[in-house]
């Protein structure tokens, strides 16, 4: 596996991969990450290996998607261990630029995606999705992958990236990979690292609240009542504040007050100093 930190070197290396694909050319999959890899990332990597001939993974803790009072400085960074993991999984290139490479002096362009980015995390974390859309566009332009893979745990992010790729004709097929969970149901996340032992036990209330709310809605219960009960469950477990618990259209992410088709149940709440998100598909 090559570890590359300069754009020109990256483009040369990707071109070599494509030539290595034989007569038809090799296809390239991209798995963008911020590092601190866990089982959820490994699921992305393994699906990417099935989707294309060659895998490029990126590690970049993107400052523009963090707010001024968020955890950019504390976000776990362990590139050496992550690189070993990626090499074992058959990654061809690790793209690991620094901030100066991604945002050189004079950088003045930001990309925003209206609609799907405006509620939920978009409301709770102003500017977050502009940072996501900008860095993902840069990664797509740098690597020029045929396919890119993102986890459904960050469901709104996935919706934003799908909209971005379609609207800008980026020519990248976007694959969403189901959320990977621990044995107790908690969605795998790099931020789980922040939880104390007591908080880690309390965190199980988040997936439990969503499962119970989803079941209540499927059984014909009122959506508003099911969402209110989920919030009560989270408060009782020690979550505060609760940014949202919403039932939404899975494509537009507009709120739904009745279950009249496929839906997504999404939640975000803070436990101690750690903000956790999760979501579930809900079908009638």
C-alpha cells in the first residue's frame, strides 16, 4: 500500500492503478474517512473491494465540518494503526494529505447543498454540511473514483452526498453501506471512544429508543406520540440535550407526520460530552 500526501503524486498513482486493470482499465473505489477506524469503516472497505478493482482510502480530519465549540482538536488521530489496518484489508493507496494541501493559502470556495442539508444536523450544526460537501467534492476531484462508499449511520451526510453527486454530474456512483453495530446495538462510531464505562452502558438507550419508536409507528401508533416516547427514554438514560428525534422521508429528509411509505427515523443527542447519532429504516 502506498501512503501519499501530495495531489500530483496521488493522480499519478491512481492512473497506474487504472492501467493495471488490463484491457478495459481498472476501476477505483474511494472510502473517505477521518481515521480512527473501526468495524464500520472495515465494512465500507470490504464492500469497496467488491465494488471495484482497486481501493483508495483517505484519512483527513476536515476542520471545515467542525463548529467552533466542537471536538476538532480532540478527535482521535491514529494514522499508523489505521494504515496497518487498511494494508491488511487490501487497500492500494492511502491518501493522507495535511490541511495545507487540502486548504492552501487563498482557498476561498465552499459548496452548499440546499434542501437535504437544512434540517436535523444541518440545523443543529450550522455550516457542517457545507464543510462535508466541499471536502467530498475535493476528494472526488483528486481521486476521480468510479464509486465511493459511505455509511448509513451518517444518513443525512449520505443524502447530501448523493444530491451533490447528482446535481454536479460528478460521475461517481454512491453506495450506502448499512450501519454496523456492537453486540448491544450501539452504532459503531469513532466518537464512542469518548464515552466513559457508565456512559457506554447508558448509550444503549439510543438504539433501543429508536427500535421501540419504529415498532410503535409500524403498529399504527401516532408518529408524534412515538417520537415523544423516544425522547423521554433518552432523557431518562441521561441524554441532554436532545437535538432531534424525527421521522423523515428517506430521500428528501422532510419530516413525516404519518407513515404512508418508506421512512427514516433519525436521532441525535448528547450523553455527557459526547454527541451520538443513529437512524433506522421504517416501512409500513
